[in-house]
């Protein structure tokens, strides 16, 4: 019988811990490495010289020498329905929703439009090396069906959900507390746990849900094992003030979600800028995660994320592109902006830690680190192949980079989709080199 093993050769890098805590012991690096894959999962990884002699003579080998192989990127916050409004001019959060987001999301009442955008969205993720995403759909159940169908055909890991929104939004995008619950429950039954797909209860944010809908969202989250919950919190100062008016009984914006049972393992909140330490401590204690979305925070003028305080208090943190308020599907470009946000906030982001956040850190924030995030034996073999010589400028700069840290930093500052030579999902190529 022909061997089922598939081996990939190149420069391997993956993380086993946060470099902020473990330093150089946090990552495994093989300049000439071999990733051995069987049935879509990692069988073994290590130096090519040690592993090549162990392969069967007929094992398939893909040679990526001269390129860097990393675990697939994990995007912990993105709006697939906002793909077509990326790079829209000149608003902050609340005006952005009214001017761009709501009219664009209305088009997803048409299943054919939802399907076309979902296909483009998934291909764009893969073209940028992202193999797992936590994504918002729209209020329309068909928008969720379209995204899960597109992800399933590409064998991607996708977490998504129908937006819940029953006030402070246009009538054409409003559901009700009851209809949102019923439609979400049907989608959970249809998709959650099917192949590599998982469902997220998705209240857009506290201002667009009534107390009744928030109660039912918390109920959904508690009723189904392994379910996710995603929303936004403390992105914009005007938004924070609005929440205080709508929920005067709450201590803080985050406290609104906790009052309705929406904090816990597998709950992920985008932005988390205007929080205090009491909020951060509640997120850490409940196992909730933050999605750091640097490009949208800068583009919408929202504020600067405090990674140091999140880390000091033990909060899980991943990286989100937040397209379409975010300005790039590229995780490399998103790490570029993360570095700058933290510089403005008087903090440092090493290149090693940046790539940790984009891979294993994201997987941990989604409680998926038992399945993805590094090349440990048994993990799903999702990975991205990066060409460090992708542009003349990068090639010239890399010629003068003498350490792994320096090369990684050049990648995140000068790199973009042009650096992605290939993306593999469960071991098989999903982009054309």
C-alpha cells in the first residue's frame, strides 16, 4: 500500500508557551525541519536530518526549504459581512455603524449574495495564512449558513453566529428576543460541532439588545456544551457612555454582560480598551478572552489596547483583524499595527510574542489549543508557508538580519499577503504557491 504520510520540509517555528513568560524556551525552531503529517494531523516534527531516514520510501515530501513554516494564523475577531466596506472613509464607531455597516449587512438577506461574499472571505483568509477565525455574520440565518458552508468546503476551522439585535438598529435588521433565540437554536442544531465548525452566540453589543434578548443570549450560551459567545466591549468612549445610560444598574460596560451570564470559557470580547482592572480581573477569573484589534482601533480612532495589564492579570488575549473596521486581512499587517499601538501606549511587543499571539495565543483564547496552534503531535496540521524574500525590499532587509528575532520582526513590519507562499489546511494545500 502507498504510504499515507505527507512530510513538509522547511524552516519550522512554533510556540509552546508565551515568550513573555518563558523567553527562548517558549518556542521550537528548526532551520531545516520536517513536519510529518498523517490523516491531516501532525505525527511528528523535528530536524529534517533526524526524521527523513524514518520515512517510508514512498512518502510524499513537499519541499519548502528557504521558507518559514508556521502554524496557521488564528483571527479571533472578524466580520465577514463587512468585507465590502473595508477602507471606508472617515467615521468613528457609532457613525460607522449607521453609515456603512447597517446598509451593507442588509444585503445579506439575499442568500446568493451571502454565499458569494462568504466564498471570497474564506479565500481571502486562506490567501493571508489564516486557517481559523471567529466571525460575525448578520442577523439573517442564511448568512450563517453561507459562511459555514464555505468554510466546510475548504475544511477550515470556523466559529460564527447570527447577530442578535432587537433595538437601536434599523427595522430592516432587527430581530426580536424570541426570534433571535429560536433562529440561533436552529443554527446551533444544524452546525455546532459539525466537522470543524463551532457556533458562537452573537449579541452585537449591549446597546443593540434589550434586557430580554441579553437574558436569552446568556441562556443559549449555558444550554449547549462547547458553545462560544462573541461580542464587543469598551471599544469607544462614546459607546461606553451610551451603555452607562442604557444599563444604569451595571457597575461597568463589562458588568452588563456578566449580569446576563455572558462571561466564561469560550466567551470572546473584541477591543477591551476602556476597561479598568476590576473588569480585567473578572475576565481572568471567568476565563473570558480579549481580542486585540489594532488596525480597527487606530482606523476608527477608538484608543490603545493595554496588553501589559491584561497579561499581568492573567487574561487570555488573541489578535483580531476586525475587518471591515480593520484595514487588512493580513495577520502580518495586523501585528505591524499591534506593535505601533503598544509603542504609543509605552509598551513593547517582541516579534516572538507577536507570532505567539497570532498562533498559539489565539488558539488558547478560543480554547482550541488542544487541536491547533502549534506542531505538537496529534494537532490538526494547519500551517502557513512564509516567503521571507517575497519583495525586493524584504529580500534586501533580510540579507542584513542576523537573528531569528530580527527576521520575524522584518516579516511583521514589511510583510503582507505577498509573503504567503502557501496555506495548508489539515495538511493539504488550499492556496496556490
